[in-house]
C-alpha cells in the first residue's frame, strides 16, 4: 500500500556543510530492515521520511536470500553459499539459492535507481560484517567458519572486494549520492567473549583475540572506499575496538551503551553516533510527535552525562530506531522513521 503523503521522487537532501561527518546536521536514518515484501513501497517510505540520510531498505520477509546472512553472502566474491537444513553454508559452486539472493538484491537496486533519480546527498548501504558472516556460515565438514581464522581472513578479503564493487555500482546508478556503508556486526561481542555456541549447544567456539578482530575489521573498513558505520545490536558493544578499527561511527541501541567511558572517548575523538532511540516495534497511533520528543531528550541526556556541548550533538549524532524494523507493521515503521527525522530536527534546533 502506498502512503499518499509519500513523494513520487525524493526530496532534496539537506545541503552539505563543512562538517567533518558525512551526513548533514540533524540527520536521521534507518538501521536497514523494514516490514513487508514490497520493495517499491519501502523505498518510497525511506526517501519520503528520511530525506537527509536515506538508506537502501532490506525486506527479510521476502524469505531466504533477503535475510541478513543470505543477503550479506551475495557480496562474497568467489565464495558461493547455499541453503542446507535452513542454514547458509559455504558451497562448492553457485546455485539456485545464491541466484535468488542476487536477484532480490538487484530488484532493490533497481528501485533505488528509479526512485532516487536526481538525488544528491548521502545514502547509506548496509551489509553483514565479516565476523558476523563467519559466525553464521557453516562449512562442509560441520561447524561455523569462525573456527578457522585463515578461512575468516579469506572471507574478509572476499567481502571487501564484493562491497567495493557494490559501492561502485550504486555510485554509477545514483551518481549524485555520497555513500556510507553500514557493517552489521551483531555477533561481534560473542566472537570476542567466546560465547558463540556450537550447533549442539553444549560447547562454544573459542574467543578471538581483540587484536585479531580489530585488524581484520580495519582491513574491511579501509578497503571498501567509503566511510563505514558499524552497527551492533547486542550487549557489550566494543566501542573502543570499533574506533581503533577506523569506523566513522557506531550504531547501537542507546540503552545498550551502559559503559559510557569508551563512548565518551570515541565521541571526543570525533567518532559519530547513530543513536538508536526510537523503539523498533509499537503502535503507530500518535507515535511520531511524542516519540520524537523522547528520542531527542535521550540524546541530550547522554550528551549532558558525557559533558559535551549540546550544539555538537546535532552534527555528530544521527537519530535511528533502536534496531531494524522488520518486526513492525508498515504504518509503525513509517511513523518510527518520521519520529527519527523529527528528533533530528529537534536536536538541530537546539
């Protein structure tokens, strides 16, 4: 269904400034996923509600290949995957499952190309990060790819090449766009802590050293050719590690950032914050105005606790939902993104 308020073409983005961050002051964006299966509607909602920093929407409800891991695996070069017993695993050769996932991604890009024609401004893309893919993909002999650090390095190199190609393709399709890439790394805390469970549930994979995680992540970040935001929706977000790896910003549910010292250090060093402050599910009725006031208030409260000038928040923070919106209704998702946009405006107005 189409919202009659949604424009047929995107509104112009907020004009670029001399800001060191690759988004305009008072920006808002989505995490990535939206409900439903209509990619044309999803793209209209994003461009209509998030004119300052739209993103390429993801629709997991379309099934295998549209999920985070299946979609993320489409960026792997010369490392095909397939579905087996409901899980993605490394395959000997490309097959039907991978072709379907690639086709879904192509449809998404076609809609972005059509609807963002003439758009000039920042656009955010998303993809599963190397450690989350390694923690999810099975290998032929059983178990997850993450247990073999040599294989993880190969996966990261493959992913970097594929994401670089993806960025180049989107740049050709939307030549006025200034691209950001969001790496989704929800498995990062478990990889670092050694709490990722094997399929049996009786054991866990050994922890990976922080230096190993950081260095490999840094190779991906430096290799894709655009600023990178790292999103982690699990407790224990390794803020300091992400800063050291070269991420331009972290994206997280603000309630999960309980240790404020590394957050303050990262912000003081110039790192951006995609602040997840609008609930990912709820009722659509009346959500936009009250939620936006609370959302802006949460950001201001954090800023006050950290001791930073209030006016800096509008430039350094991007307001987002707490996580992806795949579990919401379409009306709520639209209202939540509108609330993010309005909260960003409130921050910009002071």
